[in-house]
């Protein structure tokens, strides 16, 4: 009993043991490119911290609502507090639309040619500093557009990591999806995405018995298709949401020059929805090659199964994946790719690792080997998934399917090392796995 009392007193001292700080949050579109995020807490706090880092967005386009508050920036994150250090109940920031493409991060805003806009609210989440400790907060949210605008949010009363649409469209509902499509979206790109989304969803149901619990949102933005000096086609997946953003004239040309470009991008993002729901949003948090590599590898298989890829094109794609991975390995290790700024390494080498494992499981039908592996990955119970880093879960699945400790060790070395001869290293890894005899 004495120990329990001491524990309870310690929890009370932290100020965060029993409940989060509560309050209200309002995100409002003030003008075409001006926004206001306002926070009012039910008890006084000393600092409001914005946690998810993003380069330049906050520094270049955020400002305090009132002059007695100050914004400070810390490695892409930010904090707001009173200049005199006194506690406060309400604060907030005004911001300008920021549509630069961040490195391996979500678009802060994606514009539509009809004046619509999708905002990512994850950059507005964080914690508060109160009573000497950082604490979580739980606020009721409200999203408000310009007069006459429709607002579409996954959870309209919650501040979390989600896309929120503001604009003239109400969306089209079909096949378990709500889609909001920019009228300026190139026809070939739109059709490639629209066709691939339901096909990929159907195959996920057939192959993995997966069907989303709730309908998901699909936003397609092309507001800077003709004005951006840079060319980007970016997909981003969140819980039950996908955003496609096209910027620059060449992004339209890709749909014509490479008819499989947008279908494969769409399939990749649908696979992230599956990963998010099955692995509780944790897959790849520790090792991004796990979820990005799997999404790419399975997407290539879906392209073959839906007829987007011919057998010839399918084989050509896998040769390209292997060649690119081998080249990247001479610049960075897979484990060090993020720090080195070589993000495509995670996609190409992650996909190739999946391919080599799939071939070891079924040399005659590698796609069946791949599906077998990911059915096994999905069969772990919730406790195992939540408590096990995704790379460790990947290795545990390999062990479960009969791969030896030596082979798993070779893969770990492959991931950790920068290679002087990438092609030789890939060949050596494949050779080590071709010796498998799986049942």
C-alpha cells in the first residue's frame, strides 16, 4: 500500500498522469492564401510546442496573432510563448499558404485550380509546457472555410495528422471512396489514378482479406501544374486519406510518356492505407525501407495482375529496381539513406529485398512468395505488432518462414553497409537466399 501511495504521489507531481490538458482549436481560412490556427486551453500553459519538423514552412510563413507573443524555431519545429514568460490560456498563429515540396514529408498545402486547398494539420500538433513538464493536450477542433466553401476532414472535431479540404467541391462518392478531383488534373493522370485505386483495393481484399473499416478520402490537386518552376508528382497517405499533388508541366507529360506512372503511384499509396490500418500506423517508423520497400514491391505485382504491366514490362521494371539499388548502395547504406539524403534507396533496395525473399520462398512464382511473406507479417497479433519495431518484426517473420539465422544476419549486414561494388553485393545476397529450402 505504501508503494502504491508513493507511485500515485509521483504521478500527481508530473502534472500529466491523469489527463491531458483540454481546450479548443480552430483552423480557419481567412482569405485565399491566409489562415489562422487558434488554441484556447482550459487551464493556463507556459509554452505551446509544434513538434513535427518541416524545413522552412514555419520560419517563412508563420506569425503570432498578438504582439505580446513570440515564435521561436528549433530545427524545423517551433514554439510559441508570451514574451514576458507569463502563462496563458489562448494563443495562435496566422500563416500563409506554403506549397513547397518538403523532403520526405507531407505537403503543408496543396492548391486546386478552382481555388480549393488541402491543408495538412499535422504541422499544427504538438504539446504544451506546464508545471515544469511537457504534456499532451486534447482539444476539440473546428475547421472553417470561406463563406460558401465545403470543408472535408476525416475527423472534423479532432486536431491530428489529417488532410482537410477547403473549397467549392463536395466530392464524389463511389467504391468506398470519396474523391475530390482538381478540374485541372490532366486526363491521363486522373484516369490512371481513378482506375488503379479500386483495382488495387480489390486485390488487397482478394490477396490479404483487407477491406478498409471506413471509406477513405482521395484528393487530387493540380493548382500549380502550369505555374510551378519545378516538376513534382507527389503522393501522401495518412489514415484513410490519400493526397496526390501535381506541380509543373512535366508532371502531366509523365502520364503520357509512362502510362504506368500514376497507376503504380496510386497502388503504392493504397498499400500504405493497408499498412497503416493493419500495423496500427507503426510499420516502418523505425526502418522506412520496410513499408516503402513493401509498398513498391507489392505495387509492381499489382501492376502485372491488373494488366497495366505486360510480362516484358514487369521484368524490365525489376531489372531497373535492381540496377538502381546497386548504384545507390555505392553512395550510402540502406540504414543510413535518410541521413545521407538518398531517399530513393529506401524504395528501390527495400523493394529488391522483398523480391529476393519472395524468390527464395517461391522461385517459380515470386509474386506468390511475396504475398505469402506479407500474409505472415500481417498475422502477428496486436501486442506483437505494437511492441516490436517493424524491422525486428520483418526478421521474425523471416525466421518463422524458415530462413536461417545466417541468412537474416547477411540481410542485416547488407542493410548496414555501404558497398564498394553494389552489383556484387546484390548478387551475393541473392546467392545466400537462393540456398534456402522453404516448405
